C-alpha cells in the first residue's frame, strides 16, 4: 500500500497542474484550440486513475476551462467523486467545480444528497460552510426538500459562522421549496435578535428579500425592525431596514407617522450618502401615504429636496444620478417643491454623462407649467442643435413633444407658438420615427384646435413649398403628408391656396418609392382639393348679371361677372409721389426751420456723434456675411415677457395684498400674453372597462409568488418539516412481528398493549441509533404510514371481536378493571395539568424539533 502511494506521488510529478495549463494557453495563442483539445485528452486520462489527488488536479483544470466557455458537463460524476473526498483541499476543489458546472436540472444531483448531508453535519465548521456555499449555487427542489431540516438545524448552531451561512442558505431553500417558509419562520424571527451582528445582518437581509415581493406578510415584524433601526450603527443593515419600511408604510399608514422623526434624525446626522439616499426615499414614501394626516410635512419635503440638491451638485456621477432619480419621486407628489430647482436640472443637460442628461430630461417633464413652458422648450431646442449622439437627440425631441402634449395640451397657451416649434423641429436633422410624431401632432392640433387652423394651414403651406424647393429629409418626408392634409382640409385664404397648388404638384411628381409614396398620394389629393375650392363650384344662389330682362346686357354683364368670379380681385392703385433731389433738400430745410421756430421742441446745442460729418466709418471685410439668425418661435416668448412687464407697470404698488388678489394675478400670468387659452376638443372616449395602460401581471415563473403565505396562522401537522431519511425496518424493531401478530385474533388485549408500548420504545431507540442513513422514496414512506393506519384499524376491530367472544365472567372482570383505570386516569389528568403549565415554555421553544427528533443547540455534536 505504501509502495502504491509512493508510486502515485511519483507519477504526479510529471502531471500538468493548473499553473502549467494557464501558462501553456498563453504560449499557444495561435493554436489555442488544438492545445486545449490535447489538454482535454490528458485530463480524461487523469480522471480514470484511482489517485484522488490526480482527479482533483484534473477537476481544477476543468474548472478553468469551463470559465473559458468549454463544456465540462461530461465530468459531473468525477466532480462528485472529488466532492466526497475526506481531504478538505480536494473537497473545496470539487465544490468549486460543482458551483460552476452544476445547475438545478442536473440529472446526477440525486447522488449528492447523502454526501451533502454528511458534510453539513461534519464536526469541522468549515466543511459545513463549504457545503452550504456550494449548495446555494445548484440547489434544486428535491435537494431543498430533503435538506431543509438539516439546514434549519444549523440555524441553532453554537457557532456564529454556521448560523450566518445557514440563515442565508434558507432564502434559497424558500425559493425552491416554499413549503419550508412557515415552519422555519419562527427560527428566522429569532435570528433577528441574535447576539452576533453577522447573524443578525444575515437574518435582516433574508427577511428584506422576502418582503420585497410580499410585504404584507411581514407587518408583524415592524416592532423588531423599528428597534433595530433606532439602536443599530451598521449602515448597510440600516439601509436594508429602511428599504423594508418603505415597502411596509403604504400597507400601514400609522407606521409612517412613527418613522418620520427617526428618519429625519438620520438625514441630519448621517454622513453616508447611500444611507442618506435611502432615508430620503423612505421619507417620500411615508409622506405620500400620510400626506393627509400630517400637518407639517412641508418642512420634511424641503429638507429632502435640500439634501438631494447636495447630491446633484456633487462631482460624483453616481450620486448625481441618484439625486435626480429621487427628485423625480418627490416631483410626483410635491411638484412645487421641485420646480424651484429648475435651474439645477437644466444645468444637468450640459453634463458629459449621457445617462444624467436623460434623467434630467425625464425630470423636466413634471416641472413644466404655463409660465415656463416656452423657456424650457427654447433651451431644449438649443441643446438639440449642439447635441452629439443620435440617442440623446432623439430623446430630446421626444421629450419636447411629450412635454407640450401632456394632459391634453394643459400647459400650452399659444398654439401658434407650438405649431411654429413643430415646423422648426422638422427642419432639424431627425429620424423618420420622430417625423411621424411631428406629423401626428400637426394633424391633431389642426383637428382639435379650431382657432389656429388658419395659421396651421399657412405653416403647412410653407412646409410644402420648402419640400418642393429642396430634397426632403427623413423627417420632412413623414411630415409632408400631414402638412398636405392640413393645408387642403383647413385652408380658407385664397392667396395661400393659389400659391400652394404648384408646390403640391411638384412634391407629388418627384420623390422615391416606399414610405414617401404615401406623401405623394396625399399631395395629389390635396392639390385637387385646393383646385376644386378655387375653380369647380359656383354659388347657385348668386345672379350672374344685374339685368335679367335684357339679353345683350345680361350676356355682356355675365361675361364681366364671370370674369370677376374667376379672377383674383385687383388691388386699388396707390399713387406713389416721387420727389427730385432739389425738392427733398427743400423739404428737409423747411422741417429744420419749423423745428427751430417751434418753442415746444427741445433742442440740444451739443453735436451728437451721428451729427458730425467728419467721423469716418471703417468697413470690416468679412468673407462670410454676418447674419444674426433667430428662431421664429422666440418672438412669442419675447412678446410674453413684454406683456408681463406691462402688467407689472400697471399694478399699484402696495406693501400688503390680499390672498385673493395674489391668486388672481397668478392666474392672469398663467394665461399668458394671448389672453384665454383656446379650446381643445377632447379625444374619443374609451369603452366601459378599458383603460389607457394596464399593469403588466408578474411572470408566471416568479418564485416569489409561491412565498405569499400567511405567517401568523399557527402551523398544522402536515406543514411540519419531516426528516426525509428513514431506516429500513428490521426484525428486531418489532414492526414485522407486529404485522404478524395483528393477524391473530385470539390474543388477549393486555398483550397487545404491552407489545405496542415496547414497539414505541424500540422505534425511538432506532431513531437515535447511529446506523447508516439510507434514502427511501416518497412512495415507501406513504406505504409505511398507510400500513400503520391499517394496523390500528385492525387492532380496534380485533379487540371488539375478542370482547364479544369472551365469556360473561371475563367481561365482568374487564369492566371492573376499566372502572378502576378510569379513576386512576382522572387523578393522573389533574396532576398532569399542573405540570403542563410549567412545561409550556419549554415545549413552545422545542416544538416540531422534539416531535421529529431534530437536534437542538444543546444536543449538537461539535
């Protein structure tokens, strides 16, 4: 044996280890596939050897190759062999390989049940911890069912290392085997008050993960978590607890009133930004749920907003993003508190991080009002002109349209401005998808806002003329069909109709196929429609001539009338007076004399700079002409600002104003410079029972759906976790003897009772024996239980038969014995009642563990 061991160690000197494999792969970059195929053959040869060290080395190399993407599922059995090794170093290699290559549907997992149970009950705590860590990666339903009892026993271990790992492992058990949640919940609840902080933190993590999907089942734990929140100094555990309270508060609003004060204290005192963020999030959830019942919640909101401003102004991009994200949540319930920080959000649009810019765009959607809509859209258009990247440009245009069109155009006061913005967006380089959005907005505004149809028709005529003059872009092609439709449908000005027929004909005659064909068809239809409005229909109620009786006059006047009907009216000739240079000089001199003799004209004797004739003006030679371009939509904003200034000048200066007057001035400023907002026609109504957007149901394969259990209901007997490992029955246990004796009906009842008590004692001793555990399938367990039930029924039946067959003298003896026993039973019951009150505490602690023979912390073999 020693010689064989020395021989195996000598052979291992020439084997490649993991370091040699990695070095060889790096040295064979050109022929990597060929080299790895050669190594695979060597590994297969190593796995056939009897030396467990050689097999462990081969499994370690397979683990590395599996990380590179190679299939190693053919070596599952060899991995199980290494896992069952008695040496810890080899066992660790096996569990590492199993955690990477095994999964819940692996066929050979059933072979690992007893091996993992043996490792879980090992005296070395690191072997048990290794088994728990590896099992968490590949646990299946069967493994969770068979090993739940053993893992739950480790939750009561005297070693904190094992308690912590067992608590964390139970979460995976719950996901695979939800029936274990209710019997294991009392122990999990005890671990929330464990003296070891690691075990306590692990229990908090497990409960928070369970409550994330089903928070209503864990409301009973609110006092325990409140105590932990006010006493713990572990920031990560506080974050978990505060997250849990954020989920529990909507279910119990009274809880939120108690949380505001400690959360506010944490916001003031903590320096950890992560904890600050979670506190703010939970305060927001609390204030939303108790907004009606808390009088001074405005101060808490302002505190949260100020702290979030600190996060947004921080140089760390992650904190800035989280601050914007939390600000968007406050915006839903308290928009006025966030609108005051509009400048900060707009400044985030210049950030170099695209995700922050997109988050700031989403925040602007809720910050818009009638006062600042034009200003925000103007700044967004400036950003769109200089934006880099198609994603951000597309999001900018989408947000602009969504901001203006939200809530039935709630914030749009001047629809002429909005139509101008849509026309300017068409001129920018955008995709065809956004062209469809602009086209939809043009048709919708034209159809629903009757007061702006004439202006919309003029803008659409300009779009059609621009499309005929130059090759349309991707967005212009999609907008062209909407412009042609609005122009032909709502245009009433004769000059606009006459000028638009030719551009429409040009747009219909040129272009490419595909999606542009739709626009060409609409342009043909629009041109015919405009021509029909100008030429095809006459007013039948109007006389063609003034003199009906005279045929000559009627014919001549009819021709004049027809000419007047079908030709454009000529404008009146305005006489233009032209002056010679001498006459102009005389007029200037006369005006100067009149100003000099007029006493009411203020004269200035000092010569102005523009009155001096000797000033020389130097010309600047520019290669490109200097043109200051302004957008047409800016004039609406300047008009609005000038109207605001005029209103301020007209207001009387008073130090104090009534609240009614303030409200009236605010409402007037909201209406804008154009006066009242035009009416917008409502869209079609939805049918009964329909909604704009239905909440998507959770996926069917979500494991948290099965964990929605009522944990406050007492446990039933069938819910108790039973040991899945039973011993085969032996003749010495008395079970087989009992079956034979149950068939004999002529035995006395006293013998049967004595045998029954002896049988119970032997069964208990068999459970505590240290025999080899053998797995029995579920059917065998069920058969044994059914047989026991049948035996009891046969026993009762046989007893009744025996009593009937016995003579009368024996019956009388039995009656007297029963009477004596009944008296003794009553006395024993009274004495037991007194004893049970003392044992209640002990029994509630043990519960199903003692009933099933599970080891408690005091009985655990260390």
